[in-house]
C-alpha cells in the first residue's frame, strides 16, 4: 500500500444511531469519520481476562453450577428430599473449584 492510499470500511447504522452520530458530529465540529476515529483510538479497550480455551472451560463450569442450582431449587420447591445435602455439597465444591481455577490455583482439573 502506498503512503497516500488508505483502507476503508463501511458500517451500517440504524436511523437513530446515524441521527445521533450526525448530531455529535455537528456538536464537536468534526466529520463523522474523524469523530469515530477519535472516539475509537482515544478509548482504551478492555483486555480479555482469559484466552478462549480458558473462557470455554469457565463457561462449562458455570453451566454445571447453574444446572446444580436448578436441581436444588427444584428440590426446595418440592420439599426436602433425600440427596439434597449431597447436591448442596457438590455445588459448593464446584464453586470452590471455579475460584481456584480463576485464581490460577488449579491442579490437573
């Protein structure tokens, strides 16, 4: 690419978004492209806390915990039954495992 050539991209907006963008452009005295570049490049983007593989593992663990919580709620709504305490213990262990994972204290699990 030569120095004078620039890359372009095209963005679609809803009517409300475009109206707001035009209004902000007038308020700040900037063209729409300059306004968008100023906002984007001035803003500090949030960095991901973990990589995709780790995030998928955390989501899987959260799904298991949610499933266990639903089972516990079902048991509570139908009255206490045998096995309830083991479900609470399993949920507690899952939460503890997630804390260790997030803090980097995990072993081979």
